[in-house]
């Protein structure tokens, strides 16, 4: 096994973990940029990995990192990528917890968080935008053609959004229902 690729996996996924704000879903935009820039995947395959990770229970970041680690270097690669995703941020969190409880009510910390929260929303929107661009094949004919040509997927996306926004349905049920629907309809 090539130790260089294991180290690269650890470093890339550590960088994603340490420079992502807002948790797993918010880290997907940075993760996509990193793995595509490294030449490890395409935006289309990243969307597939993200869909697979969302279909599973648990946190999304380690699942998607395991996917690419395994793709590049088998089980050792998956372990290296997941370790890079989890270990540095966990150690940093343990250190931060000790200090945070001493400063959590500080006006300076509150001010910083007021600016960071909207950035997280921007990261999530960017991730949704790039995934939509891929899913709706907007690259082949622009957004209009992409949306019209994939009207069924647009309806699925809107229905999922409406169910999540208007009900308390568990997202796992939506993913499972979509998988069954896809198996029956798109097979």
C-alpha cells in the first residue's frame, strides 16, 4: 500500500474538517472542492457519494470521506480518510470546550458567531446549487433545458423539500422512499 496516498487522504480530509464551519452538511462544499481539485473525483461522482452517504444513518462527513478513501486505497484508505475527518476536529473540539465555557457569553464571541452563521447558510446553498447543476444536467443546455429535461427530478426535489419544511417526517424515510421509487421507475 502506498503510504503517500494514505497521508494525502488524511491531510485533505483533516483540512476539510478543520476549515468547515457548521457541521457535516456545511462541509460538503469544501469537501467537494478538495476532492475534485485533487483529481480524485468528478462533481457527478461526488453527488453520487453524497447521495449514498445521505442514505445511511449517521454523520455525513465520515461517510463521504470513507467513500473516497476506499475508492483510492481500499480499506486502509477509508480508515485514513475517516481518521482525517474525525480526529483533528475532535481533538480541537475537546480543547475548545475547555475554553468555550469560559468565554461563551462574551460579546466578541457572539459577534463572531453572528457573521459565521450566514456563511454556513451560503456554504449549504452553494452545495445545493452545485449538486442541482449536476443532477439536473444544467451543464449540457443551461438551467432552463436542464430543469425541463429533468422535470421529474425537479418534482422529487420540491416534494422532498416541502415534506421536510412542512412536516416532521424523518429524512431517512424520504431517502428510503426515493430509493424504492428510483428502483421501480428508473430501472
